[in-house]
C-alpha cells in the first residue's frame, strides 16, 4: 500500500522546450547557412528524484543528443533545463557559463555506451576511477586509493585490480569500471547512454541488476537512454518515446507496455521478440525509413510510415496532450485507436 501522507516526489530535472539544431553550411570558402538538422525539436520531460526515466527510439531519433544537452556536453539551441542542485537551489543548466557549470559537474555523470572506447587504454583502473576524485580536490594518494578500492568493490570488482589496464578485462567488467568512474564524484543524476547495448546478452542482466542495486543503495536518479524495449521494461519507472527529435508518448512503464497510444510506440513493441511462436507480434508494422531531421515531413512527422494516417495527419502537427492520468501522447487519433501492447 502507498502511504497517502508521503510527500509527493519532486523533479530533480525538468526539461522544457529543449531544442538542439546543428547548422548546415554550403560552400568551401564563402560558407552559407542553408538549413539546420533538428536533432532535438521542442522536447519537454521531467525526472523525479530517485526514479528511472527511459528515453527510447530508433537510432537517429535524437535521444543521445538530448541526454548530452542535459549534461551540457552540447550547448542547447534554446529551452530550459532546470536542475535541483544538492544545496536545494534550482538552476537552469542551459544558461550557465562553463565556469558556473564547474561546481555542478560532480552531481551529473554519464555511463557511456561503448566500454571499449570510453576507457583510456594507457591508464590503470586507479587512474581511470581516481581521476574524478583528483579533479574534485582529493590530492592525497592514499585517500584516493582507498576510495577507488571501495568503488571497485561496490561494482563487483576486486581491489587487487587497481594497477591493471583496461585490456585485461572483458566487456562486462569494463562497463563496471565505467560505472565506478561515474559514481566516484557521488552524483545525484546519472545519464546511462545505452549502457548494455554493446554487451553480451548473458552480461546485460548482470549490469542492469547492478544499476538497480546501486540506485537503491546510493539514492541515484537515472536518465536511461536505450532502443531495446526489453531492457527498458526491466529497469525504468517511466518511459518517454522519441521520433525524429520530438516526443510522441510518455507514460509509466506498465501503462505504456499494456496500452500504447501512439502507433510508433506500438510498432517498437511489435519489434520486441517474444519467446512463444503462438504469440502475435502486434498490429503495427513500420514501413519505410526514418525521415531526415534536416527535412522532416509536414504535419505529423510519423505520417509517411503510419498505417492509420488520415489527411489531417499530413498537414497538421498533433498536440502533445494528456490522454489519461500521467499518460501523454502526440497523435490525432490516440482516442480511437486500439493498439496492441505487451505484458509488462
């Protein structure tokens, strides 16, 4: 039973109307701006403290760009990113200068997709995991050694590995090193950019369970970027679905998988393999290719691939609206469509 007197969860991060455009220039000498790639186009979402929000979609939909804007690896073109810092003050990350961002860097960390490319092969585990500690002001080598050893134990690695190099470890072990590095500065928000997509299936569940255990133990908040809905179903509290730089649907995980309201969401679910030949794969099949974010279609961006398209979809962009409690969708026909989901 839920406690009716418990305080309502507070957003740790609230993103409002985020846009990230990459300019397109023509000409070698006299460069002329001829357009923009709308990688992230008017995206809004929030993450409550202690929860995991999944950001999903096909490759090229803008989910990684959005997550890197949150960390200010990319400077957003416009919009707000309101982050509640450890001192209780809410700051707009989009408007901060590089110097002003410095004190907040330790509170926001990232777990990268490729554990082979994200670790410097010339650095030992002590150097890799201890670098954020050194940058944070921990100059004493003995203190750093003890802290790195503790972090390795937390992620399931032996402290004796301190002086080894990344080439001595498997993919799953390397990702554990990446997780330890992300945790070194005691972050409040962790952006996980497809952290298991490069790993063997047998290892993926171990890493996901580790992330869940760490979330409970350290009170972490996750923005979990993925394209595999089976993974999202296992780890996320809520899910936001992106298509060509826009959000098309957001709901609690169980609700989204039980009753998707956007044809694109239903199509993604139909692509999830089910270990039963008697179970149908859903009632929506994707046709064609993802349109270019540099030249998106008119009206609803999904209409060239949608089996339920009507004339209105081709000319009028749908509003992003709440169709049921905490279930938001951007589709003209969301009220009338009966789309097949999967058991959550």
